[in-house]
C-alpha cells in the first residue's frame, strides 16, 4: 500500500486540471448532461477518494476479549466516583415495577 499522503481536492484539481476537464466532458457526453451538471458530482467523488479511509468503529471490529477488557476499563473508570451502591430492595422487581393491576 502507498504510504505517501493523499493530496487534498484543491491540489488534485490544480495538478490534474486537464484530466479532470477531459473526464467531465466524457461523462457529459456519456450521460447527455452538461459539464456544469457533471462537475459537482465529480467533485464529490474526488473528495471521497482523496479523504483518508475512516477507521471502523470499535463495535464492528472488537473481539469478545476486547469487549470484556473495554467493559472492565469502563467499570474501573467509575470506581473513584464514590457512587452509592444500590440495595437489594432498590433493585427488586417490586421496587422497579410497583403494584400493577
């Protein structure tokens, strides 16, 4: 994989203006649209292509062991908060749902 940084869109447009113009005209011919209609679509596509690839979120890539480690880290991050523990009564079914008819 190429480790060189990707250029931003304005650099790409400056260094390849003739190529971009040619592509715009070809797409206009193929799609039977005007170059002014094609250019915004081409700009969006080029912008996406020059953006660095986004990292996939943790929940998509984590293994079960990583989930466990992340959960334990989260638990540990709350230990210093001195939060009160809930009594058995506070978390009982009756306490949560009350009387239902």
